[in-house]
C-alpha cells in the first residue's frame, strides 16, 4: 500500500495501484458531457387507435445529433424530423393493427455511443362507455379546484413551486385539490348532478396567481398542488362509478410563460409574435367577416391572450399541431373522460381547430366537446357548430358550444321591465328571452348547446340579479328546464355572490365546508342562512327530478310569445310533457290556458314539481307574484 498522493484538482485519496491512478486522472480531464433524454412525450401510448400515426417529441442535450431506431413487431419508424434547436427530435411512428401491447427499446446512436429509451404500448380501452360524452340529459357542476375543497393539506405548498398557500389572498392559492373533489362526490351526486367540469388542473408553475390553471407549464402532468395524474384518474373513475362523468378543461391556444419549452423553443415559429408579442385584438368577428383583412385576422388569432403571461401557440406549425392533438387523445384515453371544454375555442388557428375536433370525434364518436366562444350573437356561435353550412365554406366538427347569447338574454330579461327598450334596441323583460330563443334556427343543433346562469369568468348570477331571490329562482328553473345541457357553477346552489368584489379571485371564493375548521358548510347546512338552505333545496329538487325525464334527452321545445310579465314554454316528446310558467309581475296572475291548447290537449292534470302538489288543469292557472311553476303534465 502506497502513501497518500497529491493530484492537482483531486481530493486526497489512498492509491491502490496504477490502474486506479490512471482512472482518476482520466476522470479529472474535461470531456464532452454525455447526452441524456429528459423527456419523451407522449410518455406512453396505446395500440388500437383508428389513425395509427404517433409523433414522439424527444428532448435532451444535442439529441438531434443521434440517429434513432427501433425494432418491434407492428411498430415502424417512418421518419425523423430535426428542428432549429439541437435538443429536439420528432419521431413519427406507425403503430399498426398487428402491434401488441408491450415495451420496446428506442435506441439513439452516435459515433459508437448509444442511448436507450424504453417505451410502452398499452391496449386501448374497447368499452364504448370508456369515453362516452355528456349530453342534454346531463347536468354539469363546474368546479374551480383550488377553491372547492381541501382534501389533502400535505400538498398545499410544494417545495420548488413559487406560488405557495395564501388563503388570505383572493388571488393566491387556497389549497383545494383533487382529493377534495373525490371526497365531495357524494354531495355532488346527492344534489343531482351527473357530470363535473373542472377548471384546468395541469401544472401551472408560475410565480403568482397560478390557481386558475389557464397557463399550463406541462401538458402531460397534473399540478402537484392538486395531486397527480394517478389521482386525477382516480377521481374520474370514482365519479364514473357514481354515474358522474368528468369534463376536462383544455387550452391549445396558449401555454404558460414558464412552460418548460419556453427556454428552448423547438422552432422559431413555435409561438406567434415571438420577438414582439402583442395582445390579441379579441375581434372574433374577423373569423366570419367576408370583408375582413388578413392583417386583422392575424392580429386576432396570433395575438397573445395575456402578455407576457400566456405565449400564443402557433398551430400552423405541423409539429406543434400533432403534439397538441395527441395530448388531447392521450388524456381522453388515459382518464376515460366524458368530454372536453375547450377554452378560447376561436382564438387558435381555426383550420387547425377543425382538424383537432375531427380527429377526436373520429376516434371517439360518442364523445362530446364544448367550445367557449364568448359572443352575444347566435350567428357568431352557430358558425362553429358541427353541421353549420357557412358562407366561407368553413366546416366544423365541434358538437357543442357555450350558449353565451342565451345567458345574456336571461340576465337582461330578468333585470329589465316589459316595454323597456335596451341599449341595443331590443325589448326589455321576458320578451328579450323569447326573441333570443327564437334565433335557434341559426344553430344546426340547439339542443346540444351548454346553457348556464354564470361561470368562473363572470359575476355570480345572484349578483347579476341584484340579489333578488325570486329572480334567482326563475333563472335556475329556466336553465334546468330549457333546451340544452345545463351547467351550474359551484356555490350557485347556496347563493354565493360577488357583490362586494367582482374580481375573478372573489368570484371564485372558497366553497363553505371545503376546509377543516370552516364555520359554514354547504355539505351539512351548518351555518347557512335559511334562505341559502332553501335555495339549495330548490335546486336539488329540480336536478333530481330532471334526471329521470326523457324530455331532457333530445325532447322538443315550444314556447309562446310573452304577454306582459308572463312567459310559457313546453318541453315534450312522444311520451311526456312539461310546462314551465314564469310570472314576473308584482301581483298574482290568473293565466288563461286556452291559448296553450295545442300543447295541453290530452292533459287534464299536472304535478307541481317544486311543491309536489297535484292540480287539475281547467280554464286558467293561478300564478303567485314573481314566481315560476314547473308542471309535469299527466
């Protein structure tokens, strides 16, 4: 054994032999770092897709200098695409019908050096119910996860993620998570909801105001402050076992400014306006305007939703287009979703959106997708719906849209008076609601629209209606009985408001009872006012009743022109009929029924859904002041 030996730059060690010394000297010399594979997305895939192509994004230092290869029966490497950044490779595989589930090695070779990545193929779920979409028979409960229920306080703040728990800040993270929603499923079911729509839960690792989820920093990972991918799947499967489908909130228009690829974009055209980003003009009308300039179209579609927070993705880049489409397919199959709500649907490249939707619906024909197009005119909404024949030849494959025009009409109809001309020269009162529904001829399928009294981006409906409980009852009854799929925002059932503060952080206030130590609880009723409990029971009654009514599964609608402050419509099919009657008048009304003979013929009795009372249908119907009646005809 030799004495200690000093070697510049190395720690003192005891040398055993010349071989050891040689090895140490070799390791001390500067050398080119070996490449590593940091990401492969999608992380795994399935056999059995109708369209067999698969794009793999491979990311790692200088990975483009390697040559990939694979050897697996039924799988073929068709082509390799190299891009501006040397740290990306895009592999295009064909996963043929003969490919079996299993694992295979993808090798990356360079001058005698080889990297290996083990990739997994799973069997695609063949059960048609695995991704069966929501429809008009459903009732959707919209949840902002951070503000709903804290089921796992251990994930409230995560080391390394800057935006930590601060429940006192209306724009901070409050700790709600996926486990909290799982724990709340019995309440959601008991209320009568059959679907949940979660605001985004993917990773949003940004310094502040990350709770809302609309600036994803990883498209394949759930934010650790909500849980994990596995926890998300547990939620979907637990909900499905209780007859509740799950709708995923997705965004392809933009990512978050700290998305992992922003420090090393694959290509110069990966995002729009990379050098000098401008906020979108929000002029959505350029999509349909036959006289619009190309400059105006680009300023709308290519502008960033938020500068600098939300880089606008360029879906005209075919690599990014494939990436985003596969991401949606991956989540549908991995989770077993009942639908996707696509955020800012008309803001991405509209031709890409047509192909995105076509691809998803071709793979999952029973699926459903609802797009957000925040416009007040039915013609603007109708342009995007599947089956619409558009003047410019645009063909959409989108089944559903959020019915913003009807939401606006409902609000204004209830807060204005009959005969009052409004700012757009439309009538006030219930006639405005009648006229808006009369525009249903513009839609290829008005029954497929999603209707709602409010959502996470607008004042609570109780506030919109000036905290008038009678008007709130009318609004809820309308949404739960008119054509379309109803969506209710969490807390609407207990009259949550935004009167004090209309900021998003306040609109999305914590759901009472979702946190240990809450003095009020919507789950148990503890601490709620009598009026709040009454409102909750009102909504529960309607939700549970409509769940078994066939007229809310493709049934027809007939309405009658409002007279003064009364408005009547029917929902009906071959076997069933429901009559809904509104009276906005401050006094009781004796409503003559002769005018409605074409829908009342053959019916002599009715059950008042809200009271459970049975009544005979004679010449007239008594309507209490400022009331709504929902009558099940028999």
